[in-house]
C-alpha cells in the first residue's frame, strides 16, 4: 500500500494594488477612481434630466433611453464599489473581504431593470394602440444633451493615459458609454422624424428597441451574478487546459480535483490536488510559487489553495501493516 503526504499552500493576490515590473504601485488606480466618479456624476445628472424630459415631452423613447443610461450608471457605480471595497481588509467572519457585495448589488440591479423594462414594454403597447402627441422639439433638445454628456464621458474614460490600457473597469465603462451614445443618436433621429412627419408611433418603436438592449444587458447581468454565487467555473477558463498547463510544470506528476470559481468580477480562485514525486517541504514551496506564477499569468487566477501529495512505498512492513 502507499502513504500520502500533504501540504496546504494558500496564495493571495491583491487585484487592486498590483505592482508593475519595477515593483512600484500602479498610480493609475487613483486616476481611475476620479474618472469613474466624474462620469458617474455626469451620467446620473443626465439620467434625471431624461426622466424629467420624458415626462414633460410625453416621450417614452426618452424614458427608455434614461433606463438604458441607468444600466450604465450602475455599471460605473459597480466599478467604483469594487474599488472602494477592495481596500477593506478581510475579517475573521468574511475571509474573502467584501467583494461579493458587488455581485449581490449586480443581481438586485438586473432584476430591477427587468421589472422596469416590462413596464416600458406595456406602455409601448398602449401607445401602439393609441399613439400620443409628442413634443418632438423638446425631445430633440433633451436627447442632444444626453448625446453630448455621453460623448464627454467616453472622452474622459478613454483619455488621460494613466493606464487605461490596463484597467478592465475603465475599459468596460467606456464600452457602456459608447452604447449610450448610440442610443442617444437613435432618440435624436426619432425626434427629427416625428418633428417633420408627425409619426408619433416612432416614439414607442424606439422605446421598444432600447428596451431590448436593456433586457439583454439585464439578463446577462443576472446570469453572470448567479454563476458567481453558484461558484461556476468562470467564462473563458477551461479546467482541462488548466490541468494540462499544470502537468507541464517540472515536478508535477498529476493534477486533479480542480475547482475554479469567481470571488467577484475579474478575481478568480482555485483549489486542487497536485501529485508530485517524494520531496522536501522546501521543494514543494518552490514548486507552489511556480504553479501560482503560471496560474496568474495564463489564467489570471490570483488565489489558490493547493494540496500536495505523493505516492511513496515505505517498506514491506509498512505495506503489511496497511493491508491489515
């Protein structure tokens, strides 16, 4: 028979205070926070303007665009939320810190947006049956304000250098702003068509188109949140590929019982069993560093719990004892 010798190793990585190749803290994190705060303030202000403008002009398209902007305002706030709570240290009861609050907030937001979308669909249906008069001139002005704000936010998020190319938070927020910009253009075109043709049915048509975008975004948000809470394997990570990479490391005989999950967006953890030759504890420590380096570089896995084991025959007496 055989005996297994196991060692546990835990490796942690601070995703929001990563160091560069020279060992310096990335100063762009503070710039990232500032840009997200500014764009959140602008987006929130325009959201309020579009809601009020939609009520005044009787435009369902404006209210839908406000709903679309709300989804992206939430995306900005989630990014800020993650940055602020990343600085909070773990506690004895919350050993992973407070990262999961982001996921709970995202799940709540996705469900809320779904309910809002159903209401807008219902209102659009009513207006298809009974079109209502729209103040297209005011609708055009409000939508134009939204377009200018979206372009300004996109410029703020894209410009300024300071590590934009490294920041997933800013990059995602920038893409959201591009989506808002396109929706504002759609409302402006709709307002122009209504102004020159008095085809008031254009308003609910645009609102439905925008609601489809919100519905898709909300569905993805809810499903991604549920996957994280169920500790599903992160999208884009193939466990077989991870095992294959681990087996290529000198000293690793086999890798099994591999589990990979998401702590919060962009933060991955892994636990697993690694079979090795019989070796000293100091050797497994060096091996664990190489394993974590590979996992971090290839798969962005920053927290691991690894159990090492080896199959080693002791002697015949030991084997006889184990048989008994």
